[in-house]
C-alpha cells in the first residue's frame, strides 16, 4: 500500500465543527484517584451495539479478579473478565450503560473486598512477540475501543494491509478528561503500547494526536520517544474544534484524506486506536492483567468534587457519585459520556462498562431548553456545522415525513451523532434523535427484508424440491405402465410361467412313477 508523507507542520481541516467551553480543569486539578471497591459489581455482557457474551459462571460461583466470566458467541464480541473477587449473586437482564440504556444480561458480583487476582501469566515470556501473538493478546485481554464506540479491537487486525496508526488522544468533548489524565500519568506505558500495536498492524508510522489546549503532555511524550531513540512515532497537536476527536475527522485533519461514505479507515490502510485501549494492551502483555478497570471522569455542576477515578468495570454509577460528593438537589440529569454525545441514565444503580468515559451530573440550567421546539426555518446553520458534510435539515424533513429510504440515500448512516446540528438549531429541534430513530428503523427494515428474502428463498427451494419429487414419481409410474402394457412382453412372461408349471408337473409325475 502506498504510504503518504506525513508533515506535522501541515495539517488539514474538516467541514463544520464547533468551538466549545471545555470545563476540564476542575477534574484535572486533582491527582488520579483509585475508586473504592463497591459492595456489588454489575458486569454487562453487551458488547459493540447488541452482541451479547455468554456467561461461563453460575449462581453461587466464587470468582477471582481477572477470571473469565463470559465469552462471545459471535466474532463481533469480546471476552468479559471479573473486575474483582467475590461471589456470583445474580445473572439477569438489567439496564446497562450502553446507548439508550439497553437491556442486556448482567452478571452481579458481590465483592469480598479482598480484590484477589486469579493466577496471571505474563504474555511476554522474554521471547520476541510476533504480530499474531499481539493480536491474540488483544483478544484474550478483552480489549474494545475505549473512546466510546466499543468495537472489539482484535477485529481491526484481520486481513488488511496497514500503513499508518493514529493514536487518538484528541479528547474534544466538554468535561471529559480521562484520556488527558491517562496521558499525563502513564506516558511510558503508552509508548510501549504503541510499539506493540505498530508490530501487530505492520504499520510503519504512528501519529500521536493531542489537542492543542493540552499543556505539557506533548513535551513529556516526545522526551520519552527521543530517550528511547524511537523514530516512527510522531506527536502532533490538532486544533481544539469539536468533534476533532471523531475518527473520520481526525483522519482528515492529519492526512487530508476522507473516509468514503460507508467505508472504514481500514480500507485506507489506517488504524485509529484510543489511548486507553493502547495502555490496556501494554498492561496485559507486561503483567497479564486483562481489561478490568478504566479511568472515568466524574464532573458537572452537580458534583462538588469533580475528578478522575481509576474504577473497576461494573462499578455502580452511584458509588462513584458518592465519592465525588454528588449534590442530588442540584442535579437534573445523569449522563454517561459527554454533554454532546452522551446518554441520560434512568437511575444511578447501573454499572459502568468498558466504554464509559465520563459520568456527568448536570443541573436543570445545563439541560433544559430555553423554549419550546419550533418548526424548522431552513436557516442552514446545521449544514454549516455538520462535520460529516450532510444536509441535516433535509434529513429531518425526510424522516419526519416517514420517507426513510430517502434519508438513507442522503447518507443518514454517515451521521456520527455529534449533536453539533442540534446545538446551533434556533428552533431547538432535537435533530440527533431523528437520525438515531431513522438508523434504528432502517436497520430493522433491513433485518425484516433479509428475513423475508430468506423465507422466499426457502419457499422457492421447497417448491423446486416438490416439483422434482413429483416429476420423479411421474417418471416411475410411466416406467411401470410401460412394463405392464407391453403385449409382447406379457405374452413372453405368460409363456415362461406355463413352461415352469409344465416342467414342475412333469417332474412330479416322474417321481410318482418311481
């Protein structure tokens, strides 16, 4: 694959975007805090938009930290490990921290507070690791995209020729500072993890992208790179424009290339990995520790002590809120994720998952519209800010008019749901809700169409099989009829029968005479 010549001094821009207040300093002013072990962990088995892993444990089982408790039954799934030691006290369907708080199988672990690890084997036994070794480590560690998408990481390393790795440290959404905290506290682990990913992918170059408002991190990472004489990792700051941290937007800023509609970065020879995923890979290779915890930001005007926590996967939201001095009276809405792309949670008893990067407690002032939703005035402001080069107002009209196929033709599936269009809409239309509805309906219609086509194929195969059997029976009847209606053949058979009877009678007479 032809490699492009990367110039860190020449960046590109993408269409649209917003300049937003970041609200990050409050959570970054304090050091990273290791969250207490909760009484219960709620381990969601839902991975990557609907793929459910199957439990490998039963009620009453004792489990250790790092032990496998669920395995995927599809290629698009991921292994789930126990985040702490304890007892399995429930396996049931519950609301999860996934988009739309989807119902999924959740394993409840009542912790013993001992946090005892199972036996860990360092993946690195002193021998050089091959590309396939590292890909196996990615799968065994249960790694997923930790920037929010949750795509199983090992699927990115199958059958594609990769030239460039983009390390995504461009954390562009307000309030969320977990990646910045990670880059500040674990620079060496990130460098080691990047080298592992370069080997796994076969990429010749890694571009480490940071926001230009991040202070001090670029110099500390470059110092480590120079100290270790690493030449294929380049650190670059990108403009702080929301959503510059989006995969397609970041690729455009760094390379000038656009991911085609319906395409993937892999098709362009590019892999994009979040810094959290890369650090987790290093942890597994070095110490054998699978992905059982992550850094999560707890912030918002309903939080008295905003900060970043290193929290166990499955920790209830309420447990982290309590440690961050949650003010219930000030809070109107709890959100997993940022204010632009996050999802409101119905209660605080839901456990965080591998993609949970932020818990926001927002007041009514920060969540309530200033007025009622009004009709679209076709001002075009949504078009100006759309980073995906779509026509949000036109999509809105098609979806509102139930013309979903027209919305498909206008690339509704290219919408990254960043919320920029709704942010600037003077009519305060919740445009992203329309696009999410359209995508879910179209997926359902495609599913029904696929099932209908499969049923039609089965019906046609059945009809063809019945016709074949009918034809075979008819042919058999014709052969039988020809045998029974041929007069010459009947005469010969009759004569043969009479000869046999005569011979038999003759033999009997001879025997009697003797």
